[in-house]
């Protein structure tokens, strides 16, 4: 099939590359000249495992092309995917302006029958609105062509996007008629070898299912974080409780890691959007509000734990931070808890030396605090630092030289927000170890670890502006 993808960002590029390798003829379109020039030379503008290789191979084979010209890109395409960003608008509602602009441009450009498929995360009703817009376009001198709109939300996760696309857990197809549904089913046939992954539905339900999924994922994370905080107050181990939860088939083993809270480009944005949409419809969505509230609090708990460790004073203190990306496997720092924490530490007067194996360029080009020092290696970040905070679960942070850390850190302690060192007796190696559910006062053998430092409570300490 001949396929055009409008928007060569994260979703668009992965979709284009993977559809090209499954035997289609794909053109990826983007208005950013620099990005398209780079892609034509095989440069993927972000870090995503496996993607470079697929882009390079499919480009060489001639199955994948790139252009900035919309008319040229969509020429005679059987299917046009819209994969444009839908960021949070000023009213909290998803901003679909670029999507609608693209629809208007296509209305003028298209002169052949085709199926337009919305991949972007959009409020329910958007596909219908787009269909209405296409239907209202003035007739072309050469006659009116048939354009229909379908919904096919994307569920891939950063860091595993290519694998997720190749072996999806499910493929959601929202279509308004049998013909469109058939076209999409044929397209996705190679990704559904056992015939169990295609879920067909109407347009609005398909659009909604993306929000529902992300809300449920966010709920799981906030729930496990809240349970970790309660476990800590009750002197129970959340890690052990997690083992029990994961063994229950009704709950399932994944997405139950307590930590600094969820970040990234999807979960926070989509939850906000769903809250806003619910409120417009008169639904209080109180649980969604709570999920967000718990998530925001989580990083403040880490901040307060470090603050407490320093007796409430950050002057002259240096904090090493390992990991800036919102999770391992990506260079994405959007809504990363690490940045919220770093901002608060710097505002409170601490020095921060951070290291991330992949996300450093993204940090340099973003508006992160100018006083943040980026270190060239994990070890370098710790030289002259008082404590270490591990924010991202990168493989290279899994087995550090603890003895070296104990002798290098000036006030040896690791705030292990990803629970990477669970089961290791760091105390025996001279390091205090703070883990999720053990942030305020770790008590190996029942003894409080915070010897010397006064045990202030989070409520007593006033958070800085950016973290309140
Ligand atoms: C998410 C959804 O998983 C994906 O289906 C959707 O298409 C886009 O949003 P992504 O943002 O790439 O994908 O990351 P994900 O792996 O879901 O993690 C989101 C956040 O939750 C990260 O900050 C991660 O560190 C955190 N997380 C995840 C936890 O804190 N604990 C967990 O157990 C799982």
C-alpha cells in the first residue's frame, strides 16, 4: 500500500518505519526542513532503540522516503496517517490546531479517494469533526473525491517503540464503515499473527480508549506510590508487598514499580486532558484528580528526604543526580521528575551535578536551570558531591562500585528512587540507602538510619516555590 504519514515526530516516524518494513511504500512528511534533511541522511532526531537501523535500511531499499512537501508526500497515497502533536492548550484542553490546519491543507491538496487515519491522541469527537471538515470542502474542478476518516490511536512506549509496534499487545481500529475497517485490518494483518490483537470499534470509542489506557496506567503508578508511602509509615516493605501484588493474576506483574512518579510526554498530558474533558461534561473525575495529586507529591517526598538528611539546609551541599530522562531507554526529558527535583534543589541553594548517558543534549537545549552542572560520567557527577540521587533506571547505574561511592561522597548516602539496589546491604559498605517506601527513615534491623540528623517531618518543612 502507498502510505503517507503527516508528522515525523516520535509516533509518526516509528509508524512510518515499521509500516515500511512490513512491505508498504511510505512517505514521512514534516514541515521541519532540518529534521527531514537529517532523516534523508539516516539521522533520527531522538534516541529510540532499533529505530535508526530500520530507518536506514528501509530508506536504502526505497520503501521509506521523507519530504517537507505535503502535496508531494500525499500524492496518490491510499492511507494518510495524521501523527501531529496535541499538546496541552492554554485552557487545559488538547490543542488540535495543527491537526485541523493539516486537514484544511489536505482539503485543498487531495484529488483522489483515500482514507485519513488519526494516530494523534485526540478528544473523542475529533475524527467526526475532521470528517465534517473534509465533507464541507469546496469541490475540486476535477470532481469530488471520497475522503473518509478513521481512528487508530498509538500505544507504543518510548524506549521500546519499535518492538511495541512490531509486536503490539493490541491494535485499536475505529472506523465509520466496513470498507475503512477492512483497509486497516489488511494493513495491520502482519502485526496480528494469531488474529487476536485487532480491536474494532466506533470512532469515539477508539479515541477515548487511548485516554482510558493512559489514565489506568497512571492510576497504577500513583496507587503503588501511595502504598509505598503508607508501607513506610507502617514499617512494612513495599518491595515484599509488590511481590504479592504481582503474583495475583487479577493485578498482573507489570507497571508496579514505586518511584519518583510518572513523567514523559503522554501520561501527564493525557491525564490533564481527560480531567478537563470530564469537567466540561460535568463529571467530577475525582479519582483522576487524586492520581495527579499523588504523582505531584511523589517527587516532593524525595526532595524532603534529602532536605531532612541535610538538617534542612542545602547551603554548601552538592547533590549528584544519576539520570535525567523520564525513564530509561529514551532521551526524552519532558515532565521528567528529575528536572522538578533539580529545580527545587537549586532554588534551595544546593549545587547539583547531573549525569545521563543519553539525555544530556536534550537538557542542554532545553531551558533547564543555568546553574545545573552536567558531568561527563556517572563517577564525575559524584566527585565532591555529598549524596547521590538515582532518578532513571539506566543499565549503567545498576552495579556501581559502592565502596568507591562510600569513599567519594562527602555524606555517603544514596537516594535510590528506582529501587535499583534493593536487596543489597549498602549500609555494610558505608552508604545510607533510601528506597521507595523507605525514604524518610530506613530501619535495617529496626534501627533508625538517620542518626545525627533531626527527623523533621515533610509537613514542617516549607517546600520551595517550584515544588509546592
Ligand atoms: C506511555 C504508555 O505506556 C504508552 O502506552 C502511551 O502510548 C504513551 O505513554 P511512555 O510515556 O513512553 O508510554 O512511558 P511508560 O513506560 O509508560 O512510563 C511512564 C512513566 O511512568 C515513566 O516516568 C516511568 O518511569 C513511570 N513508571 C512506569 C513508574 O514509575 N513505575 C512503573 O511501574 C512504570
